[in-house]
């Protein structure tokens, strides 16, 4: 059971990194540091958007966007962190 929990925690850690990379990449694209006309940047950008937009859209339906700031990645990161802490807390009792 414990190795399975380690795999789940590794997947959650990977998901955290994916969200962080998406946030940083969106800043770099919006500030025109990176250009979407570059094929590699465009591939990464569209792959991350296709992966994360279904998750973000569910949160955006519930949470309004004040002043144009999108808090959905932060909420996803908090949810991942909460899931990790939940697993670590209950893994002690196995």
C-alpha cells in the first residue's frame, strides 16, 4: 500500500510542476519574452493549455475573475497540496 501512495504522491508532485510551468510560460508569453511563432514554444504552450484548461474551466465557473486576474492555477496548486497532505497524514496510520 505504501509504494502505491508514493506513486500517487509523485504524480501529484509532477502535476504541481506542470501547473507552475504553465503559469511561468504564460507570463513569458504575455510579456513577449517568448513568441508563440516558435514551433517548440507553441507546441509546449498548446499541449499545456489542452491539458490544464479543462481543470481551470471548472474552477472558473465557480470562482469569478476579479480585475482580470485568474486565480484558478493557485486554487489547483492548493488542491494538489491539500491532497498531498491528506495522503501523508493518513499514510502514517497504515
